[in-house]
C-alpha cells in the first residue's frame, strides 16, 4: 500500500504502517484510557494512557504475527512476498501473484486465523483463567484488579481470539472467505466461479456488519464501537466488489500474450542522442513517453518523461539520453508471456511500460496504455474471455 512508513524488515519482508494506522492507534488508546477507570479506579491517569497505548501497539503486533504466518506459508508454496503493511483495519501482505492450486490458497489463508487462535490460547493458559467466557469477543472484557500487566495479557488474549474467529467468517476477502473460495475452487475446478460466489458472500457479510454497527449506535448508544464495526463492513464490501471486478478483468486476459498487445518495432535512440532532440522531436510531436536506448542491437536502458523532468530544462541541450536514462538491468517482458503476468510486474515495480525482449533483441514495448486500450475494446464488445481470439490466430 502507498502512503506507508517503513519500520524495518523481518525475514527479508519489508514491514510498514499506513497512515490510517496512526488514526487507529489514537482511537484505541483513547477508548481504553477513558474506559479503564471504570474497571480499575486505582491505577492513576498516566497508567491508563500508558496501558491504552501499550494495548494498541500489542494489538498491531498480533496482526503482524498473523500476516507473517500468511507470508511465510506463501513463500513455502512458491509465491514471493515483498512487504506487509499495517493499516486501520488490520494488515495486508503484498504477495506476488495468486495461488495456482486450491490447496495452496487453503494453506496460505487458514494459517492466519489458526496462528491468532493459538496465540490467544497460549495467553489464556499463561493467565491461568481458562473460563473462555472472559475472552470471547462478543462479551465484555472481564474487569481485572490484579494490575496493568495482567490486563494487557487478558486484552491480548481476547483480541487474538477475536481476530481468529472474525477471520474465519466465510466472506471474501477475509481469510475464511479465501478458505471458502479454495474449497469451491477445488470442488468446481473454476476459480472465477469460486471468486464470484465467495465475494458475494463477502458483500453480504459487509452489509451485515454495517447494519449491526448502526444497530449498536442507535439502540445502545455505542458510537465508537458501532461506527468502527460499520467501517469494517464498508471496507469488506468494497474489497469484495473490487476482487470480483478484478476477476472479470483477468478473464479478458485469459490466453492473451504480450506479443498480441505490444507495440512492435518501437522507436529507439542511441545513448548519444541529445535530450533536447528527444523532447522536441519525439515526446512533443509524437506523444512518445518512453524510449528504449539501444546501441549495436543491445538494450542499454530506457528513458522516460520522469527521467527528463528530473533535469532542469536549461541542461537539455548539453545532456544526452545516455546521461539520464534508467540503465539496465531493467524489468523486461517476453513475447510469449501472459499479459496478466506482465501487468502484475508493472504494478509490483510501479512502471508504466516494459521493453519486450527475445533472444537478447528488443522486439517491442508493452505499456499500460496498450493494455487499457485492449480492455476498453473488450468491454465494448462484452467479451468475458479472449481465448477464442487467440486460438483463432488473430
């Protein structure tokens, strides 16, 4: 996710917090600090705020453990994981690609809630109070008068049990929804059908949470809790709809190769070409936004509008393309590669185009504009899959 602050790396995975996490941290700290005096009036004002802040941090540590379990299992199943971002409603693991088999998706999804339930269970055992009524998420947190540390342990046990139970709800994109999708996928053999059904259930869960949040606000006066639940429902509803739309888009790419959409024999420049020539003769007149830099048939790099903007205009006359280009190694595509995989590469590395190389030679350029034009035409024609187009050899 964008707008995040990097905290560090664990096992080669970048850990960051989204700016919405700061809002959640403040709200959780405030709600606990103002609510704790009714549970234990003896601690003192400073202790309430310290316990509230500590509980908020430990909550997100629990979410991080949950996401790390997803990430490590995803790696073990052959997928790449670049980062984990904590945000207002939990966390998200940036996993490269989708599971290729139902079994992989099941294992990657189920390990998250299992890890939360195991952590909650260990804390329950450590506390020595095995009355599970004190830890269930739909009951009030049992008052404790034995001190701040015991309260934090009890709070952490409760939120982990709540996190595990909530994520087992079979509504996509919750972990339970992904488990549900993997079962439907295995039973039907159709990932798209499984995605459609699981995301519909996810939207029903989202609308249910919105209704429950409103009910909490108007019937019980629980403004904070009701709005929080409603926001979670809204988030789930939107995420489920976005996933279904993405699945339909992926269907349009089925069977489409990079060679079908790329610009063949693109304009190239040698590294000695002046930047001024690139701007006035190509960028402005021909609406060229990126040009591969080639010498003796070898791809040396690529120069984009971003590279040009980083240099003052008065320096364009003396600078060459080779001075400002983004040099190899570059992110590349091949003619036979799936367009979906190429688009994923663009998204992952935040680039707008990929040089297409075959046997070491530049044979084309694939840009986001190429892909968007294809999508627009496919939607205008009401295509659900491009398989017939490709099999027809056109």
